[in-house]
């Protein structure tokens, strides 16, 4: 059983599970490529111009610097991306983040008052955007880099509409269980 299934209540149906859009990994990938190229160049210069113990020390220093930057600027964002979950079920919206410190929020479908999305030209080209969920008791919550944000918006709208239509008093019935992509 995978992560989202562990967070679900009995008979709760998983409709959507997404990580943030891959665009948040673009700069970490560029950093990895550039720092690897620079470290390779520096190692070549050190190997050519230094000898013996100095060469070994320079190569170990370059390796340590490369490893530190790669861990900080490339691996950490990848782990952060992989540990961020946007989940929609037939009953609620769940957002989970974190590796060492976990944070999460659950929004029951019957508490959602409106759903909006926003994406500019670049986001439209990449198929991503910001999803804005208005809860009946709090300020709107914004989630950036949601893949296929228009489909997610439509899914949430239909789920919220089904909850309101099937139980206008806000009780315990949670609408249809039809799955969306």
C-alpha cells in the first residue's frame, strides 16, 4: 500500500494524487549540471598543475565542495518535491509536505466554498498553475505548481457541487465517487 492509501479513511476513494509540477526541479537540475562541469574543470586544472599531496588535497576539496552544493541545491529540492503530495478524495483535499517535519492540511469537501485557478503564459505552456481553494471559515489557500491545474479545478468543482447537491445541509454524505485523471 502506497502513501496516499495510508492516509485515507475506510471506504474513502482516491481521485487524484499529484506531486508539484516538474518545473520546480528545473533550476536544481541546471545547478547540478553547471556545478558538475565546474568541478570537472577544476579537478582537471588541479590534476594538471599540482602534484602529490597538494593534488590529492585539492581534489578532495573540490569533491567536498561539489558534494555540498549538490546536496544543498539539487538533492534537497528533489526530496522536497518527492515528499510533497496533493491528494483529492471523494471526501476531502489533503496536502502533505515534509521529510523530517511533516505538515498537512485536510479540507473537507463540504467546507470548500469556491475553487479558482491562476496561470500565466509560461505556466500554460508547461501545463501547470496555482490552485486557490476557498474554505468557508478561513482565508483562501493557494497551492503553486499544480500539474494540469484546469483538470484539478474541474474535478474539485464537480466534487464540491456533488456534495452540495446531494446534501445541502452540510451533513455526512460525500457525493459521487467518479474518478478523474
